[in-house]
C-alpha cells in the first residue's frame, strides 16, 4: 500500500511553480465552469429580459456561451505573441485573472440579454490573457523528458476545478435563496440579506478568481531565460516547412483540438432538451457535463507521464479514434446513467489527446516562442468550445441526435488528420526517464 501511495505521489512531482500555477488555475476553473451551468438557467429565468432580436432561447444561450470562446480564441494568438515579445508571463496571467474577477461580479447587475452578451465577451478577452501565458510558462519549466508529465499535472488540477464547478453550480442555484443573518459587532451592525441562488453562484465565481489572483501573485515568478529568449521568429506555419507532409504538425494539432473541443461542448447549449429527453434535473446534467472532466482528472497525469516514455503520437491518434463513438452515442442514449457513461468515455478520449498534444507542440516550439506556438492549440480548443454550443443550438431543431452525429463527423476528420500529418517527436521514447518511475 505504501509503495502504491509513493508511486501516486511521484506522478505529481513537478517544479513547484507548475504546481502553484495548477492550483491557481484550479481555483479560477471552479468559477468559470460554474457559469457554463448557471448562464443557461439564468437566461431561462424571469430575472433576465429585454430584446431577443427574434431568436429562440436555445440560440440566445448558444450565442452567450459561444461569444466567450470566440473572443477568447481570437485574442490568444495576440496575447501569446505579445508575451513572447516582452518575455514575461506573470503580468499577463494577473491581468486576465483581474478581469475575470471583475466580470464575474458584473453578472450581479445584469438584467438583459444584451448585458449578458457584453459581460461574457469581456470574460473571453480576460481569459485570452491567462491561457497562452500559463501554458507557455509550464512549457518553459519543463524538458523533453518530463514535458508530458508537467502538462498532465497542470491540466489535472485545472480540470479538478473545471469539473467541480458544474456539479456544485446546479446545487447552489437550486438551494437558493439564502438568508444571511444580521451581524452586530460592538457599535456596528450589518442588516440581514437575502441572496438568490444566481447571486450566490456569481459571487462564488468572483471569489475563486480573486483567490487565483492571490496565488499567482505570491507563488509564481517568470523563468530567468524567458526574457532573454524573447523576440524569436513567431510566425505561424500552415504548410509543413520540411515538406514531409501537407500541413505543419502544430497547425494540424490545432485543427484536431478544434474538432475535439467542438464535440465535447455540444452538450452545453441543449441542457433543457437533454433534461426533457432523459426526464432529469439540472443536478444530473451537471454530473453528466462533469463526467468528461472526471475521466481527465484521473488520467491526464498518468497519460502525460506515459507519453514521455512511449511517445506522443500513439495517444493522440488513439484518443481521436475513441472520440468518434463516444460522441455519437450521446445522441441515442436512453437514460441519465448511460449519458454519464458516454461522457466518461469521451473524457478518456480527451485525456489521451490533451497532454500529449501540448507536449508534442512544446517539443517543436523553439526558445522564446512557446506563447505563440502553443497558443495555436489553446486558440483552436477555445474556438471548438465556442463552435460546439453554437452548432448544437442550431442543429437541435433537426432532431436530438443531429448535433452528436455532426460532432462524430468532426472527430473522424480529426483522427484522419493526426494519423496522416503527425510524426513522433521523441527519438528514443522507450529510454526517456519518468519522474518517480523505476
């Protein structure tokens, strides 16, 4: 038992700054994923009103959720490149977290569809400062022999927060309103308050972003070599410069990440339709949404370590292949339990792609260009998260299974691309040491 525990702990042995950044991203991940569940319920409530511009409720939800991803992804190449030029990561992360905390509080005053769109858009811009700088920092603190493990640990803790948020969000909203009793301290007194479930959820999201800001401020510092290597060639290639393949490998990984993320995010917009079809409540939906995350939390780090030994490509190709049936099945499952199982398998597929793809791109990125190169993957993933809800909101009218058939088709195309366009980056993968291994 002691040996098993030692091996588990060894999986998470990384640079303390990577671990601190992972904990910080876990905190803001809780708040951000809260909103994925809360916003659709908020739009459907009586609190929000105003002009709908002739759009159906599902389409409004899709626009609000998707705008975040579109703006987040659109700005990531610029923020990633700027952080490379300046040679600093920490200021970008702090700027983004500050904006995220402020916009989470702004939801407390939003009472129209237009205001929700504006706030969610500002959040997308804020997160665009966080993601490329964070991934670049992890990449610069790693080496070829442990890059997959570092990416796995970072993603594991980040996803713990992202997975916990949806489960807690449904409960927080449903259990509201909350009564806060009056407080008297000496000559001072504060009146009692009644807080709705929505207000409590938005407050929690703001608090978690503030905690993340504090953690980064105290525990994170830029590597000394980052600024020294600033100003490298930061161009983004589409065609393979070596001529061995049609597409550049990092660009190919970006396209595959977009397709994977779109398949994952199909469920977000159609919460009312899923709940009606399966005769379930928002708590069950939160569990299903988080099922994808649960698998990744359990597998990201061990798969990251394994790809440091056995290579990146086998995991990426295998994950994209597994994504096809796990996405398609969600359009035909008959019960809440089978929907959860399908999401769990989809999470296994995602875990096989995430850390190995980031590690492979990190292997290919030169000194001083981590922000630019890795932002291709994070940008593409963000676009996929935006496209998924928008696509399902538009396609659900053609039948419940239609969005998932679309997602399976994207996953098939992504699998073909990674199989034909990606080569292994580890020369002698079997001999690469693993931290904590034999």
